[in-house]
C-alpha cells in the first residue's frame, strides 16, 4: 500500500456510467485508471476458453492467480492475444459477475489491482474499490442510476457497436447481475459509509464528471 498516492474510488452497479466518468476524471487529472471489472471479465474469458465450469471455485481461483495479462497502449492482451473487444461481450460480463462471487478469485486479483496505485494518482472503477481494495482512498463515490435508465444506456451502447439486444432482456440481465453482485458474501456491491452518493439517472456523464472533480478539488483545498 502507498497511502500517500491519492485514489478516487468509483463504485456502482453495471451500466451506471461509472466507467465513462472514471476515465474522464482520470484524464482531467492526469491520473492512472483501473477498470477492475476488466480483470474479472478476463478470468471469465479464461474460464470459458478452458471449459472450467462456474461451480469449480478452485479452478477459477487458479486461473485468476495465473492470469497472463498485459495492459498496453489501451489494449488488453491475454496469453499474447488481443482481447480488448471480446471481454466486453455480455457473456463475459455475466461470467465476470459469477467469478466475482468466488472468494479465491477476489484474493488472487487483490495485489494486481493495488499495483495500479502509482504517482501521481489513480482513479479506480469497480464494485469494491472503496470498501475493500482501496479502503483508505481519500475520495469515494457510489455512482448509480435507475435500472431502466441503465438498461437503455447499455442498449444504446450495444446498438452503436452493431450488437443486437432487446431492452426487456437487458433489463432482466441487469437486475440479475445487480442481485448477484449485491448479495454475494465476498465484497458485495454496497456504498462505503464514507462515499458520496451520485445518482446520474437525470445527469449527463459530463455533469457527473464535473461533480467528482469538484469534490476532489474541495478535498485538496482542505
Ligand atoms: O464493471 P463491469 O461491468 O465490467 O464488471 C463485470 C462484473 O465483474 C460485475 O458484474 C461484477 C464483477 N466485478 C466485481 O465483482 N468486482 C469489481 N471490482 C469489478 C467487477
């Protein structure tokens, strides 16, 4: 742990827009960015590739501890293959939520996430950034939006990528994923008691980014 290096922890449910906001905040401050969900998506992809069932917790933890991944120039390389796009599939998102419930997987990914804490600072996006991984972060945000709004945002994103999806199915998948992420025993999704709550249902990503930057500047002035 390097407590002197500031971390802005941004947690929240799927499709809340936290990835967009976290990246914009990191860019504005010149900070590093950790998309912790990508690590869980990578474990899910490795499990799908190796045929390991979601019930085999030992095999999943082993895959997580041996993950051969490189983050290079905005690309994600797993076992020398560019998987930047493929881990964004709904299958990997759903798998990530399943492997994320396995304590051995979470333990195996802990140090890998903390290694992103480098000068001048880090913006970390996930489910347990403020509660577990960077519990000492000076600024924590719990970013959310109504589930219908999130389903519509995800629908728009997928449409832009030319991926077919129906709104009722996306809504059901999001509700299932929220329930799994919030009710698991290991590091469940919940706001840290010291987090700022930010509901973006009726807020643009730009306005949400500005709000986070305002909170951060306020902290610096103290
Ligand atoms: O942020 P995302 O949609 O890429 O995350 C996909 C899944 O990964 C999410 O549903 C739960 C899991 N996850 C987690 O358990 N802990 C994190 N810090 C980030 C993601």
